[in-house]
C-alpha cells in the first residue's frame, strides 16, 4: 500500500509547466468546471494569500473581491488536472508567508507593493 502512495506522489505526476508562484502574486487560474455533461473553463483572478504542502499535495489559496466588495477565496491543488494553466500577472513584495491580514482590509489598504526584479 505504501508503494502505491509513493507511486501516486512520484515526480512523474507533477506538472512540468507549473510556474513559480509565491504569496502576494496576482494570478489568473484557468479551472475546468464540469456541469452535467458540459465542460467549460472558468478564470479566477486574485492574490495568492497562502501556499501549503509540498510535492504533489501542494495547494494555494487565491483571494479575489467579487461584486459588492465581498471577498471570495478558493483553494486549488497546484498539480490537479482540473487546473489548466496559471498565469502570473504581477509579483508583490511581501514580508510574510500567509497574507491573512488582507481579509480585514479593503480598498487602498489592501494593495501590495510590486516587486521589481
């Protein structure tokens, strides 16, 4: 049984085209959604507020502000077949690994300083 787990978590199942992402990055995540017998791609754009796990279990949470200022967070598996692609739009300079403080902020105070590389 342990062999099966190791096989599933092996390097060959990892996505090669997964970009380098970090907390504070603004990303567009293209997710495949199945509705009945139809399939479509939904785009979620927002700021990465946390990254957890390692290897094939690596997940990241994207926070976006929906209509009427309501914050919506979605967690994605980085190496999931449902995640078609991840586009990094901008990188931000942050000093912590988990950006939970953005939940209480709105407007200008929720902005992050852009990183110059």
